[in-house]
C-alpha cells in the first residue's frame, strides 16, 4: 500500500509496544507516518479498556472521523487493542465507518484485513489466542535508543476489578532464547535501554520450559541473562505483582549492574478487607515487609505504585488504612485511580458501589498526601550527582529531558542528543521532576 498512517495509542506500555508493531507492519508495506489526521490515508486507534473513560474517548474520537471519512472515502479507519477485543462487533454497529476492528491477538493479519476491506467493506478479526507474538513483527520505534521487549503478555490472575485477563488472555511467556535474540538485535542497532514488558513480569516462565530440560526459566534467570548482553546499559521491567516478588528476583536486581534501581509495585489498596475483595493475595503488612526487604537489598531504589480508590464496599476505615500504608511506604510516585466498574469483571456486580462524590473526596485526600510525600522524596535528591539518559528536547527548546536509573525525570539546561548519557547534579526539585546541571563525569566539576 502507499500513502501515510497515523497511530493514536491509549493506555499502557503493552499498547505502546503493539503500536510500534502496527507502525512497523504499515511501513514494511510501503507506507510512511503522517503529520496530521487530515493528511493520513490510514488512521489506527490502539485502544485501552481499563477504565470507563477510555470507552467514551474512543467513541468521541470515532465521531470526529465520520465527516472526514465522508469527505475522503479512501481513508481507512482501524480500531485495535483492548477495546477492540472487548467490544468486537459493537464497534462497527456504533460506528459503521470503521473499516477494520482487530483484536489483541490478531495483529499479524492487519495488512491483509486492510487490503480486503477495500473490496469487501468493514471487517473484524478478534481471536481468543495469540499464535504469533507481536514481537515477531517489524517495528517502527518511537526512539532509536530504547525499546520495549514483550516477555509475557496476558495475565493468569483474576483481580476482581481488572478487565486485562479478559482482553489479553492467559499469560504466554516467550522462550528465553527469543527474548535474548531480540535484545541482542536491538543493541546491535544502537539501543541502550530495554524495558521488559508483561502484565505480571515476575511470573515469567511458568508456562514454558528451558530447551532440553523440564526446568522452567524464572524471571530472575531472565534478568541475569539480559543483564549479560554486551553493549546494553539499562534494563527495566514492568509490571511485577507484589505477590511474586520473590527473594531471587530481589537478589537479581541487587546483583545485576544494568538492571535499574526502580520498581513499580502496585499496592491497589492498603485495607486487608479490600485486598481480599479485590482477590489480591497479599495483605498490608506483607506488602510493607516486602518493600522493606527490597529497600534493604537496593537502598537507592525508586518505588512507584498504583492505587484504586472507591472499590465496592470500601469504607472510610478501609480508606484510612490505605492512607496509612501510603504514609508508611513513602512511594516516590503513585498512579491513583478512581474505581471504574468494568462489565464482565467480578467487582462490577458487587453490592455497595461507592458514590461518585465519596470517591472524589477520598481521591483528593489521597492525592494531597502522595503529593506531599513525592515532594519530600524528591527533595532528598537535592545536591546528588546522578547518571541520566537523555530522552529528548524539552518544550522550552534549549534544555533537555533526561531520566535517572531510579526513573526520575531530570531537566538539564543544556541541549544534548537523545540516547546520550550524562552526569547531572541536582539543583532543584519538584514532586514530579528534578532540575540539574551537567557535570563533567571525570573531573566532577560543573560544565
Ligand atoms: N478501575 C480503576 N482502576 C483500575 N485499574 C485496573 N482496573 C481498574 C478499574 N476497573 C488500575 C490498577 C492497575 C492499573 C494499570 O489500572 O491500579 O494496576
Ligand atoms: Fe489486572 Fe491483576 Fe492481572 Fe494486573 S495482575 S493485569 S491488575 S488481573
């Protein structure tokens, strides 16, 4: 095909990863990226289903495309991702101008569907299982210096609020050799940082065996192997489940030079009663105990988390428990969410859904508390000299956005190339970013 494409990505890193493959497929077929919607010949929405507002956004966006499609009938509109998997046929019922609906397991058939839809009209491919990992498809990456590497899409847990197991299916681990080959190939093309991706990375390997033996590879083994890839500078991973954060994983993080000092450690709630209702297998004291253990092994570690406010049945007392755990855990940052019932999940039909006003009021209190803690945690960085990886220019033009190993954003007042490493001395702090001066790594002096 010729022409240009535009991809709009919603939701998590797994979708970012899939979008790079969608772009890669279109490019391999002769297309190039479009600058804007008006000029595009293919528009792809890679959608997220995790909260209700994601649904509304999609249908709003599709509404905007209707007049465009009327003016330009050659425009192809594709809906991919988790909402495509969840809503299936109802997308084209509500928006008949959508040409292709493609589920999370069907990416390899994208080009075929696009071609056929020109002759046959609207088409849909939503399957229940992955046959080819999207990682096997070509990729059009956003950055040349870093890459997502999918290690185990899908999830075998059944947290009662979560739609992910329904739309991404059970966990499927990629063979360790495939992952290593991908990482080596990336490094050969100049990538210095990889992020290993899975819905539950630390149960990696449960469903595969090491070639030639009956042993199952473990996430800690994978970390060590990836850490050994020459030329790679940074390894990240997301997201682990607290329950599977075993000692061998902690030891691997502590012992692997390239594995960055950051974990995303989703709490969800600080109330044991709510955790049970969420079907999260740990309890608050165990969670805090694991956190202590991790911080003892890797003292500099940055910790982020996810917290849901207003899960069905959450009382003021339960919410106080969450505030208390947040106070004790001292997260560097937290993604806070208002509970959103997802049809098809167990929690959506639970009694005692909490009113919007109560959820909002609790949410505001949680955000205020975490902002204070994030501010304090950031202030601890003042005066330190940290290794940063440059990600790109700032909107301001003459400065640079970079990231520490602990996953903090540092704005540097010097223009540097994306992918460059530098030492930054922290001169000012804010809850969600730091400001830094460039330091000459050898002399330790300001440049
Ligand atoms: N409502 C609100 N937040 C949710 N999350 C997942 N499902 C829901 C839901 N139904 C949050 C969880 C998860 C993050 C990715 O999104 O905190 O860790
Ligand atoms: Fe959803 Fe729980 Fe699986 Fe995370 S671990 S994707 S929250 S079901």
